[in-house]
């Protein structure tokens, strides 16, 4: 770990005091054992680097799944003043609005156990996955622009799901301010044939069973019960989002001198929010975010159809409904409390998710008495957690929580470590059926490449920025 001066504030928070040209302190949410396990990871230095950026408010934050990323750490959260602050593509990430969607069913483990392999096989055949994968939808120019402006609403209007799905999607599945004219021709080309595809890397589609309930009242509010079958989906904006990030990073690096401040890392290239470049990136980013919501909406629709056809059951019997769709890798304009007063900010959440409390007007009406669902998946052998947002998150973290377990091995390290092993057999020994488009993905995504999910969620829960509701165990997993 880098030689930064660091102070322990309590059992779950570590402070990087202002040093050098830092404008605000850094705060890392982690237990002692997570800090010890970080090894040579330089992400604390990145937390400090982010604190140098103009207009940053209160703190540069990092969640317990923190690890090294481009510019900002993955797991980083930072909010910026609208007049003096910046927008940074590195603070959003390459896969804009990569996010998770949890679908519940009326099915039980006992009912699907004899058909589990059939289900996993059918999902693998029906849901396009893998590097550069293309789907059955081939968008024309005008139609692609509608996807970029309307997001998940476009998918529902074209028969891929219901309006109830939109009610349970963050932002209703559409981020305002999207302008397709701010998206390059190359990005549009990359998005034309990839809508409705899972992708590769850490993206997955996973059949899970609700194994443990921590908060019965909250679980009932979310429609979760022990033994219930659910499906977790993790995907994003595919090549279109990656290209948007690439395009605007190149522009901002080229004009880095226009900021009038010295950055500790060129990967923090950014533009002022009130500048033309800043506004253009926000408009292009919103397009990529909307593409991602449409993508996950279509993936859910095909998952729902596959369950019904494979099991030979009607839609009412399967009962697949969207519990919630939550995004990470995004920057949003939000009104949040700062020092007791509401302030409009641009909040960057990179590998972090929103975690709003009960009663908040942006929480879906069905869950407003509980709080916003917070979805935290682990590696392909661990399953996932469902939590609920809290008032403390609103007070301390700009209403944010972590988004997953977080890597402890690079992809190349994981591949080297897994050489000679059959990952599919290893996962079967753990009771998880895994199918993937390529062996390389499984090697990169071995369970030991990630932090212990229970440790990460324990920090979030005990620090009070989200409360545990339920734990789900993996049964079958599809990777790209």
C-alpha cells in the first residue's frame, strides 16, 4: 500500500487527512482485515488523488469493495459542486451504467432442482454472451437514437417487459438529458448489434436461492422469502458505453491544461460541469446509461421467457417480477444534504450504488416504507446480498453503498493462478453449475480473485450505510 498518512476513525472508517494539495480528506470504509488484505493495491492513493479535484465536496470516499481503477478507484464516490466542480469519465468508468437487476419468482428450490441444469443450459443458449457478442436486435439509426433517449421505456414499449418493471428500475430506466448527437459515429456502430447481450468479464446471469433472511419485515416488503428462487443479472452498456468513455477521455486529456489546476494523475482528466465539454459528456453518458437500462430490460424479458418455456409453466406460475434494477458506474445530478442543508451536486459513483432510506421520494412507492433495495453480488460461487438503504448513508456517503465484493487479483494474476484447473468442475464441487462462452473468462473470474463477500457486506451493515435484508446462494451461473 502507498505511504499515505492514514488515521483510523472507528471500526469501519479510515481517514486520509488532507496532505499536499488535497482539497478535502479521504474516507475509506473497511474493516481491519480488509485493509490488511489489500496488499500492494494503490487504491488508497487514488482516493487521495480524487480529493485534489476542483469543486469536490466534503470527502473523497471509497467503499469496502475498493480496488485499483482508471483514475478513480473502483468503489469510489465523490460529489462535486455544480458551479465550481468537474465531471470526470474516469469517475464513471468505461462500462457506463454497468448495473444489477434482481428478479424474484414464485418458484422454490425443491421445484426447480430436477430441472436446474436444463434451465442453465437454456439460458446459456437464449441469452447472447461473450466478448463482442451480438444479439437478435439490429438497430437502425433512428431506432438506436430512441434507445439512447428512452432507455428501458423503449424496451417496454416494444414488448420487452411491463410498466411495473420501470417502476422498479432506478430513474425509471431513463436518465434525463441524453443527446444522441453527442455520441460518436463509432460508438453508435458498436451499439447497433449489441443490444440484448450479456457481455463478458464480470458480467453474469445467475440463478440463486434465498438462503437466509436477516430482516423479516424488510424481506416481506421486498417480496423475499427463504427457499425462493431468484435471478441476478449483471450487465452494462457494452461497446457503446466503452466508446463514449474512450472518446471523451481523449478530448479531456487533450484539453487538460484548460482546467487551470495541476492534476496528480492524467487519468483524472475532466471538464468543469458548466463548460461545453462537461455538458456534452453528461449528455453522451446519459445516452450510454439509457442503452444499458434497455439492455438489461431485454435480457430480463428473454430470461422470463426461457424459464416459462423450459419449465413448461405459464407466466403466473413462474411469477418472475423485477425486485429492483440498480446502476453503478454513473454520475448523477442529485439534491443531497450537506452540513444540514440541501445542495445540488454531481455525484460520481464508480463501482458504487445508490442507497436511499425509507421515506425518500426516489425510492419506488412499493418499497418506500422499507428503503431502496441495494443489490450486492459476489463472485460466481458466493451468491448475492440484498440490503436496504439508510438515513446514515444519506448523511455520510451521499446516499451510497458498495456494488460487489471487489477484486483482489488482476485478471492476469487470476488466469495465472488458475492454470491447469477445471473451473467448471471446481464450481460443480461447490454446488454451482457454470457455463461460459470461453475458458479464459472463467479463469479470470475464479472466486479467489475477489474479496470475501461476507466481510464486505458486514462493513456496510455495521457501518450503518445499508442494512442486511437477505442472502442468496448461487445455483447456476452463465458467464460471457
